C-alpha cells in the first residue's frame, strides 16, 4: 500500500483550484420562486430535526455511562 497523502499536501493541491473558482466567478441573474423558498425552509427544518435526534441519541449514550447497573446495586 502506498503512503496516505498528508493533509498539508491536499491543502496545497486544493488551494489553486479553489482560487481559480473564486476568481473565475461571474455575476448571474437568478430568480428564486416560492418553490425554492419552500425548499430552503424544508432544508432548515430538516437540519434542525436531524440535530435534535443526534442530540437525543448523544444524551442517551452519555446518561447510560453514569447510570447504575443492576449488578452494582445488588452488591454494595
């Protein structure tokens, strides 16, 4: 197997590409209809819901670490 690329090498390789994309950007005239606004609202609400589920699962795992097990309660 070959050596994995160092993160520093990836940054040096990607920086010129990113710079080229930013410099070659041209202004555009775009129209956002109500459907696009609805899509953005759904995207935001979906992100909030996903974050809430992630936080709930993380909280559940965290509280399991501190709960007393039945075997610990029987043998003081």
